[in-house]
């Protein structure tokens, strides 16, 4: 957030913070299924996913894949800069491990949903819901929730209403739809 506002000189909208209990339970379940299905089993870092991403990156000869957990994504959003580098990934590990020592999983999920980027300068799921659908998060239809969640992989680049043109977003949407129905 700070990087977007101060370094990139981008407008950052104020976060509309909502408690985890006020975020629909299907959104909480969907985001974990989509972003970090081992969320309740790991301690901040999913080492197997990191190793797999590292091996893929070595073949590509550049950092492209990340393998970040929700806790790592939160640490990046709060304390680090966007972009891909091995230095940032190392710092992300350290911060995520420390966060898991001092914060319960529910708090990490609440912070993540309230600080994740949902569009250019749009942080927090409530603000993302207003930005893309002009309604509070609890008024979203199931389809709107799924469409909003699929853009988390690159929310500045993608929009929830034109994902049909992009294979990766359609795959993420189809995955959610296969688990959670229509």
C-alpha cells in the first residue's frame, strides 16, 4: 500500500475495514481454497510450494512463480514491495514466520481480506466490492464473489467482469465453481 501511494504516486483509496465475522463465510472458504488450501495446516510458509516455484523459476531463469501462502501475501502487502525478487521472497518468509508466531489464523485471514489489493489502489474486500459491484460485500451474489476472488492473482491488471477473455482467470473461476457451485 505504501509502495503504491508513495513510490508509484498512485491514488490509494481508504480501507473500509470489516471484521472477519462480517465477511460472508463462503468468501472466507473460497479465498482459502483458491489462494492457500493448506492455510490451517502450515506455519506461514508452504515449503513444498516454494520449492516447486523455485525449480520452475530456475528453468525460466527468472523469478516468475511465487508459491506464496496467505500469510506471505499479507506480509508483502503490509511491509514489502510488489514485484518478484529472491530478496523480497526471503524477507517475506521471515515476516510470515513471525506473523504466525504472534497472530492467530483468524486474525491473519481478517487482515489479509482487509488489505489485499482488489484493483488499482483498492485495498480490502469491502472496498473491492464497492469498486467493482457498487454494493457492500455481504450483498454480493455467489457468482460476483467468485469473480472478485479470481482477480486476486493480479488485481491491477484484471477485472472480475471480463475474465472470460483470459484463460488463467477462467480456470480459477471454474475451479471455484466446481467446488462451490453456482
